[in-house]
C-alpha cells in the first residue's frame, strides 16, 4: 500500500526530526551549536529527501477521490496557495548564516514579519501546502501524506511552545500573549499591533530568497519529477 508506506515515511521523519529538536539543549551543550545543527540536518534531510522522492513517484498511484484539475482557474488558485505557503514554511531563514551553521545557530523569540500573523508559521504553511496539493491531485496517497505532515506540524506547535517556555520562561509568556497560533487571531483580538511600516519587515534578504527559491522550484518541477523517477523508489 503506497498510502501506508507514505504515512510510515512521515512517522519516521517526524520521530527523528522532533526527537532531535526535543534534545537540542542537551545536544548543543554536549557537542556545540554548530555540530548539533550539522547532526540535525544530516539526519533529517536524507529522511525528508526520501519521503519527497517517494511522494513524487507515487503521487498518482492512490485511489482517486476527486478530480478538479480541469476546472477553470483551479491551477492558478493552487499555484497561488503554494506560493503563499512558502512564506509561512521557511521563516527560520531570518538568519541565513545560522541555517548554514556559519554563525552559531540559536533559538529566537521572533515577533516580527510573518510571526505577527502566527506564532507557528511553519505549521500554517504546511497546512496551506497540503491543502493545495491534496485539492490538485485528489487521491488517497496525497491524503495520507497530508495527514502525516499536518499531524507532525501540529505536534510541533505543542513541542515548540514547550521548548521555548522551558528556555525563556516569562519572556516567552509575554511573546505568547502578543501572538497567536491561528493566523491573524492576535491582530483581530488587539493583542498584536501592526506598525504603520509593517511592510518593511518583509523587505529583507530572507524573504527575497524565499520568493526566488519558490519560483525556481515551480519552474524545475519537471526536473524534480524526472530525477525522482530515475531513482525507481
């Protein structure tokens, strides 16, 4: 069953990814911030790559549940949702040098840019991405992948808040009171005040990088499919 294999892929990835994230403090104290980031990425990325390749190769092998690809405007709608999802998915690129472990990776209490909209943008971005792909493909394999991904990110919401509360205590509680998990909830409730020049918080190299990379990924989709097919997974 491709659905079962797909789901198991994400269970393995989620266990390793969240497990390492949960012991980050102890790991960094033991081997250092940069070494732990390399260990984290070196373990998580191959698992993610394997799951992505399997998903690409078997995305049309499941039971068809609906078919909307011929509907007028649906391609544009799905494309727009995917484009937006990446602005939520990768806010950690606020500091590109930390991501690459050139600078010492740190945990941050971000409260600018996309974080004003939701305290857990990666979860929101993943839900948007999964909704778009599930709507477009409309079969059981993509549903299984989406359930696995969304479940992992919902756990990450709880686990992330727990880790930040443990590390920062009252400082995190203050940030938590001014932000929300549900997009725009803190803004609508008056707990988050957007500055007049809010747009300037998005005029930064990381957001430009996300824009370029997202457009690039869309353009190289045929190459991704060909490369994945060549692995015969």
